[in-house]
C-alpha cells in the first residue's frame, strides 16, 4: 500500500500491437558469426514461401503478388509477414538510429555505412556511458544503423506470445465489451474489466503491498488481487445481493474462469475473511424498509424511541395526537412510503453503526471474540 508518493516505483507495462513492417529484414544464417550474417528482405522470403516470383524491381514483385493473391494482396502479405515474424522473431531485424551514440559508436557507424553489406559487431567499453542498455551490451551495426531484433518486442501477454510496445497514458486497447458476466456477478454500468485492474496493480504495486478498494462494488479489485496472489482489503456499504463482492470472491475460490483467469492460469483456491460493521441505527433502518403495514410501523416507532439514537431535535415521547396523525398518513396515497420516510428521519445517521471508540461500552454488548478481531485488524491500541 503506497503511503508516500516519493516511495512510489513505477513498473513498466506493455501493450499488444500489430506487426511493425519496419522489422523487414530476415537473417538467413543466424547460427553463423554475426560478421557473416546475410540479411534479405522479409517480403522476398514471404514471396518465395508462397510461390510468388520475385521481380527485378519491387513493383514487379508486387504485381506478381497481386496476380496470385488477388485484390486484397497487401492485406494477405501483411498478415503473412506478421505471422512469420512472430514465429521467427530472433531472425527478424530492423535498422534504426542509435539513441545518443558515443563518439566511438559514431565512428563505427560511419565504418558500417561505408561497408553496407557487412554486419559490424560493436562492443562496449567503460567510456560508452551514453549508450542505451541494449547498446551497452553489444550492438550489431548494418548500413550505418544499429540492428534491432523483433524478438525484443515479443513477450507473453495474457498468456499469448505477442508483439508489444511500452504502455503510454492512453489505454485504448482495453475493451469494456463482454464484461457483464465476469466473476459470475452482474452490476450494470458499475463494473470494470479485470484486465484494467490487473494492469494497474502490476504497474504500481510492489511485493507484499496490500491492495485497498474502499468502494468495492461487485468486487473486481478484490477478485483480480486474489488471482494475482496479492493481499487485499475491500470496503463496501451497499448490499448487492446475488451480485455482491462476497459472491464473486466465492466464485473466484471455486475456480472462476472469466476475466484474467486464462492469462494468469487461475485454477481456484485461497481464502478471504468477511466482516460486517456492527449495526446500530442501521438495524432499525432495515426494519423500517421491510415493514409491510402501518401497524408494524407504529410498533416500530415505539421500539425506535426506546432503543435507538434519535436526532437531537426529536421528542422521544409519543404523544397520542402525533400517533393519530401518523396513522392517518398511512391511509393516504403512498402512505406507507411516507410513514417510512418520517420514521427514518427520526434516526441519527451518524449512529448507524457502533463506533470503534465505543467498543468497550457495555450497552453495545460487543463480544470478546469481536473485540479480539478488531484488535488484530486495527492494532492493540483500539
């Protein structure tokens, strides 16, 4: 749980992208020494694999491809190149300009430019402080640039080998479609994709952090944290019935297969502790809402006056005239609802639950077991 902004450590995250045609060179003899590598056009490799004659010019080759593949030949070629590059990523490269090259690297690049068909191996030394991390290890120079391997863009994303790019501050890749059934609960217009929460946790949480969601809703955050093996705390005031977070977490433990389950190979298991705040006036609120007749509400009024915390301006007595007026209200249109609203107004909303500071007050009859649970959660000095 991050408490200090200065201690926050951002973890790089990546997002899936389509094939980048800049990675258009294929190393035919990757097992040879780099100085002997032979680089050829990936397009030509794809043409050969599909029986398309390579023309003397790029235009001639394109015409041959169109003759074989038809009107949508460019789309077919792009998909074929992308699939081949993904499966042979360690042999696919692009030529790029190094970032902030050192003087020594500039000399090597110039030599490479003068020998365009030869791969030059550039090895670092202690003076190459401005090189990127990749260049600090070893760089392969070709035709005045540095070779970048497609394999460096491939990672396992949501359980699948995928070309990626560094995540930016625009997350348009996350879909909100089809999330209604995630976790086995429904919460119309109130749910978030599990993939969204997974990304936030993975990029911001450190090992042993506790994930806190103080508006838990249907339990997406807790469900994702559970599947990721994180500790978590969720707080929710409303009861969503069959769509409650408790139901969702039970589904998670039982092996829920929706959301991020496939991506993290979730098989079920684990446990969670569920607690409710000790009700005070909230108990009376519940009785008011479930009352079915005016007579029930009159009896409930007496119970509230004797046993609940009332607003300071409320007279705890029940004058006979006030009771008669209350009964007459019940006879009007929507009278029962009006009576419920009046009774609810009597209750002090700041006393809906027992305050922690009053845990030892004998009037609230807090059990020793509940006291120990609160002490373990909040600390000994509660």
